[in-house]
């Protein structure tokens, strides 16, 4: 079967022919139709999980994937052949990911059925970015009318987070440059801030002199996050998805939050995909790219919503 692999940490991703994976007891084999691309794929290719998980090489990349159950290992009870499913294809040993025609996953992993009416390609865009956005909103308990600044709003996580914060009743300020501002407004942002015309902190301080309640930051390194945190009122909330928050410094100002590590669990994925099926959340797919062109989009910058590989 065709797959996108790296032959060692740091190697350039390439399309390769790999053996068909066999489902062991309690596992299912999924014929993948689509796979969502995340910044994490590039990190894994360069060894982010080296020392934390065993890896097999050539390592098949990709975490998010959706398709159809093609065969069952012994004892599988939750799924049957033909079910449409979406999940996170990252279990030890790493290296058997979703950028492939087939992949195997234990039935108890993050793997859920796709409701009728949700296209498989749409489902594939959800697991990592969508569930992270939902975890952030769940952890924060936004009150209606609170002001939420989202920095890095135009990418995968941000495109879901703008919607979910808006649904929770927040007044959402989203960073966006150029034409991406319109998309943020359509997704539910009340205001946009172009980070290329001046510091976000200064622009938001000018329009919100009393401060903001919540900062979700998806891109800023520690120093920039510290500066943006001065916008947040004492007692507010700050989350970073890239480990930039100093939880000690936040607590000193009675600010809750810190560094978010999304658990990416099946329960949350089910909830989110149901909201998509109900029409409450849309899945902004910027580009659908054939598997053969996948190596060029892994680690690419300037995302607008999600990029999905069509397999
Ligand atoms: N901790 C966790 O559990 C977890 C889970 C998911 C993701 N993450 C991490 O969270 C980060 C965001 O993920 P993602 O999937 O949303 O990434 P993404 O799709 O690449 O989106 C990042 C967005 O930020 C924009 N951006 C870049 N620099 C910016 C700046 N200085 N100010 C404002 N916006 C800026 C980019 O667009 P332009 O450059 O065109 O402006 C892009 O739209 C990644 O580092 C990812 O690895 C962590």
C-alpha cells in the first residue's frame, strides 16, 4: 500500500510502498479515505516523541484519519466491517499513522463512528485541531459576554476555537492577516486584529482599555505570551497550546489556565462530530490534496483552516 514515510528522524517525507498492516486481537483495520494534516506531523517526523514512545521505521506519518472499517481482529465488538470511522492513529509503537491507504487501531483507542450527513473528508479534519479547541473551551467555562482574544486564530485549532467560543457567548477577538479577517468574521469573531500592522497587545489595549477576560494563544513564544498576558484582567484565564505559559507567573496574578495538552479522547471527538452533524460547527477545509502531494504540505506555514489529504 502507498504511504507517506520518513526513513529516520529529520528525513524528508516521501511516498513509499509499505506492507499491508494486519489487525491483531481487539484491533481494526481502517481503509483510509482522508487524513487531516497538523503541525504535529512535522514535529513527529523530526523526533518530538523520541524517547517517549518506541518508533518503527520507515515511520508512516499522520495522526488524524477517517475511512471505513475494512477488517476486524479477534474479539472486536464496537465496530463492524463497513462502518465509517474517524480517529487518531497514534498508538505505540509510533510509525503506523494515517497518511496511508490502510492503518490499524485498537477499537478502544480514539476511534468513533461518523454520523450520517458528515462527509468522511470533513471528519478527517476534526480529531487533533477540533478536539483541542473543544478541550480549551471546556477547561475555561466561558461566561456569556466575556471577551476572548485568540492569537493564531486562522489555522486549524483557531478556526474551531473561534466558533466554539462564539457559541459559548463570548465576544471573540481573532488575529488574522489580510483577507483571512473575513473568514474569521464568518466563523463568529466580533473583531479581528491584523498582527502584521502592529503589536496585537497595543491594538487590543486601545480598543479594550479595561482589559480582556481570556487569552487563548496558539502561536506565541514565551516572551510574546508574557506581553499579551498584560491584557488579561486579574482573575482571568490564559492558555497556550505550545507550552509558552509560565504557570507560576499566571498564579501570581490569580490567572487560571496554563499550558494545554489536549487528551484527544474519543468522548470529546464524538461530542464534536455530533455538533458538526447538527450544523452547529462548520469544518473549514482550506485545501484537499492528493496523498502523492502530501510531502509538500507537511510542515507548511500560513494555514487557513485545515488541509486534508485525499487518499
Ligand atoms: N498542546 C496541544 O495539545 C496541541 C494540540 C493541537 C495543536 N497544538 C499546537 O498549537 C499550534 C497551532 O496549531 P494549528 O493546528 O492551529 O496550527 P496551524 O493550522 O498551522 O495554524 C497556525 C495559524 O497561526 C497563524 N499565525 C502564525 N504566526 C502568527 C502570529 N504571530 N500571530 C497570529 N497568528 C499567527 C498562521 O497563519 P499566518 O502565518 O498566515 O498568519 C496560521 O493560520 C501548533 O503549534 C500546534 O502544534 C498543540
